[in-house]
């Protein structure tokens, strides 16, 4: 019983950490995607930034968007799993508590 409770708590903590990391990554890649959309590309699909001397390609915008979208779906999935895990554990704890009270 005690080991089961520790496992559930550990699972919750791992899901919270994973959801947080995915949320931060989603925010970062979404920011990169939105900044890439704002750049002025020439007819060849290139944008030259003079300060660092870097050429940005318009085709990369699609990749940033796909990465941001996949990370968003993974974040929603882990948040849903975390919510489901928290509420199912609460229901199980209530059932166990009721069963213990009925035995007494």
C-alpha cells in the first residue's frame, strides 16, 4: 500500500516536470516560428541579417511551425494525462477510505 502511494506520487511529479518542460519548449519554438514569419524574405526566399551575417531561409518557417505544433500536442497530451492521473488517484483514495471505514 505504501509503495503504491509512493509510485503514484512519483508518477505525478514526473508528469508535472514533463508537462512543464514541454510547455517551455512549446513557447520557445512558437516564439521562433512567429519571429520567422515576420521577417522580410526576398523573391528567392532568403533574408540576410547584417549584424550576425546570417542568411535565413523561408523554408525553415514551416519546420519551426511543425515542431511548435507537435510540441503543443505533446504538452496537451501530458497535461490531460496528468489531470486524469490526479483525479483517478483521488477517486481511488476516496474508495479506499470508504472501504476502511465500512470495515470498522
